[in-house]
C-alpha cells in the first residue's frame, strides 16, 4: 500500500490538529484524579490467584 506524507503540504491544518491534541491531553490531565477502589475479598483472592496481587 502506497503512503504519502502530506504534513508539509498542509502546515496550517497540521498545526490546528496538534493544538487540538494538546488541548485534549490537557483536559485529561486536569480531570484525572486519584480514586479509591473498593473490591470484595473474593475478588482480592482471585486477583492473588492470578498473580496480580
């Protein structure tokens, strides 16, 4: 399959997409907060059995 790199032909579009990506990544960083997870003893044991704990 032939591929063509069009980045050089559309610099303004590339810049706009990079800006959108940066904004999206920043929104993820702002909204990501640690959350406590509660799992049952049975689930905890199953995870241990599988080697995850």
